[in-house]
């Protein structure tokens, strides 16, 4: 799975290199087997952001850093590029992420799908496992339609922003929702949200492996 994520990330046009950050020797050996790059990190990191910050501290030459989850073997390289673009186009943007438009009500009610609402400039107002926004009177109100957005867990940081976030204590909202991006929001870090194509399914539980393999087989992605 790591190999598929790695090779798809390499196809992103705006990424100059791909490095696997891990504290697990088994993953390191797997990356070596396909001639990939990796860096060993400490094993006491509470979140992926903290692990990424350790890597950033060791690589001062890298200004923009993308955090791609290792459980998304079907990640779209074009979406990676879309998340990077705001930081290349605007020096004031310090952090960005992705979202997609949800069309099914059951998605809104599923706490495993993180929702996000944006301000008028495309920055995140809040992320939640709850259904936001909540239509008090009618979900069918068309007078002011609001796109219902699901969050894709891919982040792009300027190096110093990432290092600063890692130094912040765990925030109360982060602890409540178990969403690490809320640490940044609660401390005033603005997160630009790019609306992209729907992300491919990730491998969240062992049962997802067969589903992903079926999709990859249908797409011909299993062949080398």
C-alpha cells in the first residue's frame, strides 16, 4: 500500500520529492524494497502533524511540505497539486487542505466523515464530525444554498507554520473532536480549503483492503 501511495504522490507535478516518515522498521524495509526515500522518526508522536514537524526540523531547505496519508493508495496526484497551489500563489497562505462536495445525506450523518464549512474567501471556519451546517428549519432551503463539504485529510504547510503548530499544546476542540487540524484553527492559523474531486476511498479498516484492491484491479492499477 505504501508503494502505491508513494508512486502516485511522485506523479504530482508540483512535488519535488516524496519521503516516507515512519517509526516502523517494517515500513522502512518496504520502502527500501521499491527504492523509495524514507526518514526514521521518533515513536512518541501523538499525531501525523507532530511526526511531519520532526522531519521539517531536519530539512530546513524545504519551504513547503505536504502531508499525504499512507492509507490512500488511490490518491489523485492532481488533487495534491491543487492543495499546493495556494501556497505558491499567495505568500500569506500558510496552510491548506482539500474538501469535496457531498451529495448524500448519509454522508452528513456519518461521524467518520469530517465536514468543513468555509468563509467567503475559502478559508475554514470549522471542521466537525457532526453535520455542519445544520439547517434549523429545512434542509431543502434553496434561498441560500450551501455546499456541504467533506474534508480530505491532506495538508500543505509552510515549514515555519508546521513547526509552530507542533509546539502548540493539544487544543480543547482538537481533543473533543479528535481532529488535529482544530489545533491550528483554535490558535488562529487560517487554513485555505481547495474544493477538489472526491477523494478515493482510504484504507481505514482491514476490510477496506479488498474494496481498494477491487477498484485498483478494475482501473488496471495493480499491473506493473
